[in-house]
């Protein structure tokens, strides 16, 4: 398959790439994802095969592959407005994975910044009816010590 003169990446090819990066067999991935070995074999060998959404989400979770990316690769629409519980869980899982790698001072700073962010968003929702505008985000950056990147 080609797309604009380039080889199009299919869900099956991305799945195989992710699985091989982990060094896993199809059987092992199937056991972790809650599907069958033949499902994975079929998806990897038949690019026209479209997996069920639940299968995509199970495979993405098992492979630590961002669910929104996996869904897009499988031909399912992304929706930031209608996040599934698995997408939210995926985002938190990736954040926690990064948090575990921080030093103790790094963890303390992260906890403080998360608390400030939660307080800030709560205040914004109360005062603006749920909208968070650019001015308020600039104020949050100043509170947390984040420096703005200069636009070129």
C-alpha cells in the first residue's frame, strides 16, 4: 500500500514492530492482551484486517502503546472529547512510569506542581464555567516556574 508515494504503515505492521521491540512472541503478547495467538498472527499478516476496538485497546495496553495512536493506526477515530476509561488509564500509566524514574527531590517537585495544577484548574472551572484560556495558562506557568519558549 502506498500513501502519497510513501509506504503506508498498517496497524498490523505497527503491532509487529511494537511486539518485536519488546522481544515478545505472538503467543506471549496474546496472553498479556487477552486475545488469541491467531488474532495477532492474522493482524500482522493481513494488512486489510481491521481489529475490533477492544482488541486494539487490549494490545495497546499490553504493549504500552498510546491507545490514541493505536486506535488511529487501526482506522478508528480519535476523540479527545470522549476519552474512554482505557485512554485515561493509559495516560496515567505512562505518567506514573515516568514518575517512578525521578529522584526523590524530583518526585517532591512533581507532586507540588500537580497540586498547583489541580488547584488552578479548579479555580478556572469555577470562574469561567469550565473554560481555561491562554491568559490563565500563562499565569500558571509563572506560578510553577515554567519558562515560555520564545517564538521564532
